[in-house]
């Protein structure tokens, strides 16, 4: 088994570190990544990377030093050199204000719930055939395809000199983003999928969305929306973008202590969001590439971070806990396993929603671009709509709005402005092999509705 081979290598490296008198943590990460990129309706990149990285952190008295390098899977001498380098750096490390904790892993854990060998064996022919099916009949001389199909396997393992036990995790993932854009009129429409199982890939679903949007963008009028408040329905990409930033300025214990959070310790136990807002952290969710055991060997449990709007507590990684004298909460993982619980509106696609009767105009925004923090202590974010926004008129017609900018507070968006959430949740995430494959996904309602969202800037063209 692959896991047993990696574990054996880490135990050999541990023995070497002990022989040098070091207190060390050794992190192994590997990837087998395949990306096919499209531009101008043709394959512009077809790459494959099979890499192994080793990171070694050596601990001393209120100091630590790290060394990382890309290594040959079989080159044990090169891996041991990384340990030597970290040991040599430790005397020159700047002192810390706290004593860092080195993990004492109690038992070996092997987690492969999100791994599918069928993704690992995906061929070029299968990928091209899938994209062709998803875009069949939609490209023209004016409407061109771009985007990417990224697939692969990521592997993570860690050991320390404290015990010979190992935390091992492996997952597979596919991330697809397909964009159809008009060269003449400059509009863009996209469709995305993020899965951990090959059987979850659905080219027809992508085709249904793209064909519906392309038909609208070819036949409906373009409009510049007046600035002011709107009822807004967000798609999964936009919802996930807001939730990702909430992880920083909403419930990170380290951000609270450093003064970069919208909440303070006294907010714990208080209702700070809408009663419709229940945000779970659930390590059993394989769609989020979850790690059921963190890097310190702590078994992780499902918990509500916000329970019907009530903030239940902050999350603490070990470094922040060490620095501020808090207790770590089992969140030394690459990515959290977040799910925003669905509501009671039985709708799963924008196509279905657009067919429903409506009592007012609604701005649909599937994707937010250039989102950034304006003021972390207010939870204030700004972002611009992009890719397939629609203006659903009360009379049943649909118009094509130019891009608009929102600047909103997260506790208002997910508080008094939250109207309803779709019942079903879908994964939205990232699948890339830039800087190391690190699959992540958040489970979010298929659609979410908000009231009085302010359009502060409205573009005059696409």
C-alpha cells in the first residue's frame, strides 16, 4: 500500500532526526496533478506534475526553524539533508514570544475517504470528451471557450520525534471551470463542478447551465442598473467566497487576538447572525476533502460554529493557541470542512428559480470577483459581479446587467439581510496544482437570497 510505504519513509527520517539530537516535525506532501486548459476554443496547456515535497521544522527553546524542498520519492539522502539544513538554521532563528508545541501523536491514522483511484487514472481522451460534451453546439465564431479541467491526487503525512505514530491523508479531486465568452459583445458565462469522485462528474449539468445562459445572453437586452439597494440571489461561488472570508474575520481565534476580527470574546453565546444561519465544521464530509484527525493527532468532531445565528466559539490552531495562551481546538489541517446548512426553499438551479413567479425584481449574481477585505473589524468586504449575472424582472422577463460592485458587512449579509437559503447544498472549491495541490471545498446552499444589498457602482458596459 502507498500509505505504508510513506509511513515507513517518515519513520526512517524520524530515526535520523533523533540520532542528530533534534526535536522535529516532518511533513510529507505529494501530488499527481493533471491540468488541461482551454483558450480560444482550443487546448492551450496540457500539463502533468508528479511531485513530492518535504518540510522539516526543528524546535528549540522559544524558537523554531523550517526547511522545505522538492525531493525525489526514492532519494532518502536528499530528505535527510532537509533535516540537516533545518538543524543548522535553528541557532540563527529569531526568538519567539512563546514556546511552540511539538505534536505528540498518540496513534497512527490513515484517512482516504476522499480518494478515488478512477480520478487518478483519468486519461486525456476522457477529459477532452467530457469538455466536448459539456460545450457541444455552444461555440461559434464569436463565442469562444476558455477554462480548465484540473484533476489529481494529493497526499499529506506527518510525524514528529515525540512518537513514531503518523497522520496520513490522501484525496482525489476534479475541478472544472468552463467559460463561454462573446468576443464582440464582451459578455462571459461560466459553469463549474468540484468533486472528489469520478462518478459525480456530470457533463450534462454543465451543458444545461451553459446553453441556458448562452441563449439568454444572445437574446436578451443589456442594461446598466441604477445604483441603490436590490434583492439579490447569490450562486454557490459567491456564497462560498463570502464564507471563506468569514473564516478569517469571523471565527479565527488568532485573528480575534490580533485585532482583525469582526467579533470579540464577549460575542460568544450571542446571536450575531440570522436564525437561518447555521455554519457547521464537519470532518466527516468527504466532499470537502476533510481530515478527521489534525496534524497533532487530535480526533476532530462535528460542531456548529454558528448555531441558528449564535456564535458558539472560535477556532484555534496550535500556533495561535501557543502564542495567546489558549487551548487548540483540533484545527491544524490544510482546510476546514465547512458546510452552511440549507434552508427550506426547494430549488437547486438558477434555471428552476428563474421559472418561478416573483413579486419583485431580483438581481442574480453567481460569482464575485476581486473580493477583498475593506475593514476586518467591521467584516466589511467589497467585490464585483462577474460571469453570467442576470436581472430577473417581476414581470417574468430577464435582462443582462453589466457588472456591479457590492461593499457589505458579513454580519449584515448573513444577518438581517438574509431572506432564505435553498434546501440542497453543493460543493464549491478550488482544484489547482499551483504551489502544491491543495484541494478544498465548502458545502453551500445551491442559492441564497438577500435583501437590501447595495449596488454602489454600476458599470456602463461588459
